[in-house]
């Protein structure tokens, strides 16, 4: 005997509240809705306008430092903990949920150049201008007990950056050379040099954990394998690179923040040409950090703005700025992919939303469904002129607006001059050079 049972979902016909309107069944046959596309286009335009109306990304600031913020570090296991290093040698541990400083450490004499956490999250390392590497416990000392590091290593030169291996008890520092250290030893287990200038940033690959990259003052980006005895290869750019960031989802990809206002995404298997050139800043890019999804990254610049770039596009999708914010020296993307943290020269750490118009907190099912529907409409009609114009428009400070206009005129002038030279020269004498190759001097292996 076959029994057919009626099965209905209460969400489709039960009201959420007594004051809510009754659900009405609807026939989705396209023949009955000849103006559906026109209605959806109007909804897409309205949804895009409302997104710009509700775009309020700034959430708050963390005050307390007495000098400019020079470096920051995320906790590997806790979303609520942030470490920041200051130009006066002070390190602070922050509780992001309450926006309060939990602990203050007078760590170094002079700048705190770099901070990195162990993967277990129980201690962290710091380097400074006083030629020392110090290891600190995340547990605060008891009341009345003086703050002392777990371990102190006195070096011969200034260490400018530090980064920890993603799995092993190994960390790397850079200064005059790149040193690989074991946590239990006071001498480096391996050292790499290539060139004579100082190295200002070093980063471990989060996927291929034995690979690390560094950028030097002599415009080089150098790749190393920790298991080898010599560097692997390097690429020379036209201007200096300030720092690099590895994509956490793609083992071969990293992005470099350069002094020529651009960011360059490279595939480490082929360094002679970047995969993408990200252009929107109008001054030197000082720091960069990837989202945990690997789909986007955030950059902080000397032009006092923060920009969010899709990893595969050349233009930023968002720009953040305030009247008081000065040069942005460090940026971090939170591990839950919801927030961005920035540290700048006027002693403040600011907390931003990763998506400016996103509503924080719990949403009802109907509200969530309406939000998803609006996102799909905006994606469907994103190439229409009116939707594209509204979604792309951003107000920027006058200084950035005029500087961007000047850069655009300079590029147009160079392009016109090259076109005229090509027009009045022998065919093939003035070759076409792609934008991706213009900024690369050479690759050395």
C-alpha cells in the first residue's frame, strides 16, 4: 500500500510575528510576469543605492599608545586578542571585544620593529632597535611582579622584522641578512645573504611552510628555502618594496607593497612578470595583509588611506579614510573575515568592517533572505551603467583627488608621447611593453 504524505515547511506560510503580513502563494511562471526584468533592474538600482547609504565602516579606535604604531600581530587562536608595537618601545596587548588594553610591556629601547606569535599562541617574539630578540609569555605576571621576558638574545646588528614558522619551533629575523633561529638556541641555525643592502621584511609561506620571502632596500624581492643553504631566486623592481604578504590559500602567490604606489601579485614559479598590478594608491604602500579566504587583501598607504583589493583585479573595491588618520603603517585582516585593523602615525589603532554596509549581529531569516536576494541582484546587474556608477563612486579627500588626477594626466602624457614616437619611428623600433612588465628590471636565479 502506497501512502502519499503532504509535507509543508512552516516557514513558507507561518508569520514571524502577529503584526507581520500574511504570506501569499506565488506562481513563478515567466509567462505571467512579462516585466520581471524591469522590476529586478529597479530593485538592483535601489539595493545599490541603499548599500552606499548604509556604508558606515568605522567601528571604533583603540587609544593608549603615546607614539606612532609601527607593527601589529594577530593571535593565531583567539579572535579577541591583538598585539601592537609602538615607536617608543612599548608593546600593548588588546582585548578587541571590550576595546581595552589588557597589558602594557616596556619591551625595547627605541622602535619595536616587529612582533610575531608562536602557532600555539602561548608566547610571542619581538625585535627592536636595541639589537635584541625577546620572547614574552602571553600570561601576565602576578600583581607586583616585574615584567621579564622568557628569553633574550643579544644580536650584533639591528633586527628590522621577525616572523614565525607556521608549524615548527623556528622563527626568522632580518636586518643585514636573513637568519633562521631555533627557539631553544641563542645562535642562528642558518643565515642567508644576497647583496649588501639591509633587508626590511621577511615572511614565511603559510602553505609551503619551508619557503620564505624577503624584500630588501636595494629593490629586491628574494625567495629562500629553509632547507637549502642558498637563496632560490630574486626579482629586481624599479622601486623599493616595503613588505610582502603570502596568499593563505594559494601556495605560490604573494603580493608586494611597493614605493611606486602600486601592489604587485607574483607567482613565485615565474618572477619575470607579475600576475597582476593593483593600482589605486597615490603614495607609497607601507603594509599589506590577506583575508583568510585568500580572495581579497587590504593595504595601508602613506597617502592616509586603507584600500581593499580583490586578489584578481587591478582596482580597489573600497577605500577607508578619516580626517584624523595619518600615514597608515600597519594593517591586519581579522581571522573571522569580518574586520580590518589599522595602525597609524597618530597613535591610534582603528577597527573597520571588512564590508562597509554589512549589518552586524543576528538577522531574522526573512532579513537574511532579502539581503541575499539584493546581493544576487547587484551581481546580476553590476555591468549596467547606472548600477556600476553608483557602486564604484567613493568620496576621497581633496589631496588624494587632485593627486590622482595629476597621476592620470602624467600617464596619459607618457602614453601619448610613446604613441607619437612609435608613429614617427621605423616599424618595431618602439615595441609595445605590457603594464605588467614595465616595472620589472630583471629576474635572477
